């Protein structure tokens, strides 16, 4: 929930997850960035791993308007902590501000 709320407060970020997520998966895009490039920057410059693309669901991406590029997807599990959310939000803020 903290990631969804935080991303929604960043100008130029579009979130494709429910306001009250039922799991640890959040899909989003950053305006002016191809999702593959944004994913590579998050990985290489910030050490943050996200998935980029269609996530084996091209029909879903057609329905939500993100086809053919897809979205960035962050997935959280048992071993993640709130500071991981804060690191991702900080990195996305920096990317969004650079546009």
C-alpha cells in the first residue's frame, strides 16, 4: 500500500494497481521512459530489481492501454522491508524529475 500511495504522489508516474492492493505486486510506468530503459536504470544505477514488459499477459496490457511496451512491476515478499519501498520511491522520484 505504501508503494502505491507513494507512486501516485510522484508527477509523471502512472500506477496500474488497485488503491488497496491484495498482494505485493505493483505495476507502473514513468512518463517519457520506455519501461525496459527505466528497468535497466533502476537496476544499474540504483541496485533495484523490477520486471519490465508484458509479464506474459499481452491481452491485459491491451486492455489497460500499455501494449506493446507493458509496465514496470515491483514484487514484494516476506524478506522485503519498508526501506526497500522507500529506496524504490526515491529512485522513481529521481527518474521522474530528470524528465
